[in-house]
C-alpha cells in the first residue's frame, strides 16, 4: 500500500478525532452552563468525579448508527449518473452502494462503493449534517443538506488513495426510506467528479 494511501487514512482519522472531540467539548460546555453546582476544587474527589462524568458524556455522544439531525442512518443502492475527469467509476456511469452511519447529532460517516467495468472505487467521507428543511410553504418537500471530506481509494493498478470532497442532500421519503443525491470530487491522479443518486433503507 503506497504512501499516499497511508497519508489519506491518517488524515481522515485525524479529522474524525478532532471533530468528534470538539463535539464532545461543546456538549460538556452546555452541560456546565445548565448545571447549578459549584465549581470543583482541583485535587478533590469532586474533581475526579467531574472528569469521569465528562468522559461518559463524550462516549454517549458518539453512537454509530444513531439518528442525526438530518434523519436516520441508512444503507442502499443507486448509481453514479454523471462523471468526468478520470478513469475510475467515479468519473463514469456506475452502480453504487451508499450508506449513512450517524456518529453524533450532527456528524455522519458516509462510506460508499462505485462499481463498473473498471475496478471499484471506495469513498469514505465524514460529513456535517444540517437539519431537515422544508422547501415549500406547505412542507411537502423536505431536504437535509450535508457537506464534508475524507478519502477516496481506487483498486486499479494497486491501491491508490486521495482526498475527497462531498456535498449532497438527503430527502426523507417515509419512515423506512431516504433518497440521496451527492456530488463527489476526488483527487488522485488529477480531479474526478461524479454525481450519485440513490435510495437507502433506514435503520
């Protein structure tokens, strides 16, 4: 596995750690603001208990597969309907397996795979999810946008990895199904662009 793959994997892991940590600190600050207890004194039992409670809060915030503010987690199928700029399935019409794995209230991991006549490509972005918004006065159409970045891994001529940018919308169809449309830009041997649409089963 080449150096670029290791660098991309390390970058994705670092980004995930930093954002999840920030999310935990934000939750801790909100809890401290609402609490009516006096400030703990360093070196006391109260200080130790507060530290353990904070660690528990951070652990509870990260729950893979949870519902986020943009809706439930899901797994589904679709297609990369438009693509250009390279020679991987991202830049051509291809079959796709899509998913959303909620991590915190506003963060999700959205791994997907694109398969065509060429070797498959894997997309692993971490996204910030925005609340569901109505686009009509009557509330008939709801959209939940998201944006993020991560890694793209190709399997042709050995594994190659690069940086990935992604943005899209989830459209709740029913309690069981969610439609998705996403634009992905991968950087490996130059830029590749693809537009994927699909439908996922909520879990």
